[in-house]
C-alpha cells in the first residue's frame, strides 16, 4: 500500500465515521464489574507457531469471500478447532444485501463460549470480554487474494487464544470469541450504523447484543485485524478508549514489546466500530495498518511471522488478565 493510498483510505474512513456517528458518540463509561481472580502468567502459553499453523490452514483454502463455497470450509476449520479444545460454537446465520440490486448473500458469524462444567448449552451470561476477528477475505475480481494478513492472521491467532484459554476453564467462561463474516465490503464501505456494505457481520452481532440486553454484561472488547506482518507496527486508531490503550501500552512495557505499539492520528473503520456505537461496549482495534501488500495478491504467508502473532497474542492476553482482574 502506498502512503497516498493509505491516506486516501483513512480520509475516506474518517468521512464515513464522522458522517455516521455524529449523533452517536460512543459512551465508554466504566461500569462496576466485580473483581475476578485471573491467571496472571497465562500469556506465556500463547504460541506463535501454533497460531501460524491455523493461519496456514486458512490460507491454503484459497480466497474466502462471504457467500462462497470456500468460506464454508474456513468455518469448518474454525469450528472443528474450537470444539477440539472444548468450546461450544453458535452459528449466527443471516442473509443481507450489501449492494442493493446485486442480490442477498448468506453470512455466518461464529460465536464461541466455554463452560467450565461442560454444561450444554453453555450459559450466555458468564462472558465479560469479547475477542474477535473477521475471517472472510475481500472478493477481488481477477486476483487470487488469499488474505494471509487480512483475514487469516487474526483468525489463526484467535484459534490459538481459544486453546490457551481452555487450559483455565474458570477463566475461559469470561470470554466470548467471535469470528465475523462480512467485514470486507463487496463494493465499498458504507456508514457503520446501517450499512449496508462492509462490517455486515459485526453490525448484525452488535445489534443482537443490544436487542438482547447482553451488551451490558461486557466490560470490554478487543478486535484483532492484520496482526501477522513480519514488520509489526500496531497503529491504534484514535477512537481507542484511553483506558484500553493505556492497558495495552502497560502490557507492552511489562513484556518488553512496547516498541511494536504506536498510535494513529485518525479513526479506522473496522469491526470494533459497531461494537462501540451500536452495542456501546468499550472496544479497541489492535491493527497493523502499515502493510504494503494490503488488498493485493501479495498478501501471502511469506510476509508473515509467527513471532508477530506471538507478540500480539501474549500482549493481549496479559492486558486482559490485568483488566479483568481489576
Ligand atoms: Zn481487508
């Protein structure tokens, strides 16, 4: 991505954000959540190599755009992996029409929850933190776009996070892991409250949270997107709730990886935005948008590093144990 292209994108995203949100400023007011005991050293268990194997498996499927036959194979890999470590998986399935006149597409968000006592179905009342990623890849005509960083990196890391959390079942009950479909725009992004194009899965999920009243049970949400670049430079958007950016920077100091964390001067339109403005949950986007092959055929496995996945996985887990234990 050239810096010009990036600036155009950010300007565009900023326009959409301001246009769509002027009457809906996120209210990220702190609520009182009871202190829980957290496994402070669990972050050490997150393996970049194991995460990378899941990234490899997603990429090997080829392009995985929403509504395609291949994305169902991606769902099978995600679901089977989650179930293998004891997570129960809800398929949140719906139809939507991202581009009027072009017909409806079927979307499926995958939502994983854990029961320490293996109760079926798992309770939807224990979760306090959302960690999420999109798993669809952008539909690009004439280009074999496999989305190694944009789609697969965060998905693979989230599967590794599920494995690690499952080793501490009492703690795992506090998490809702969400794999969003339809993050990528079919045509171009529209405004985040009503769409219709782009962020389709996260908007649907956020509306369901709000309508069910479940949004109130969540203390925070963390979105991962494009976290596998060998040259890891997190560009935290400026809509990041200050408490969460401070918590991430503190985790970076503690783990010695602070140098990978930076702040961006603008918002970024991504799946955390519906969580903020529709579900009203303090939500951050851990994203490295400084990535040259973004939305090109060059977004391939060789640009990624297991070590970058490890750094983000460990940082996030350390931050979450700290925040939930407050
Ligand atoms: Zn993308």
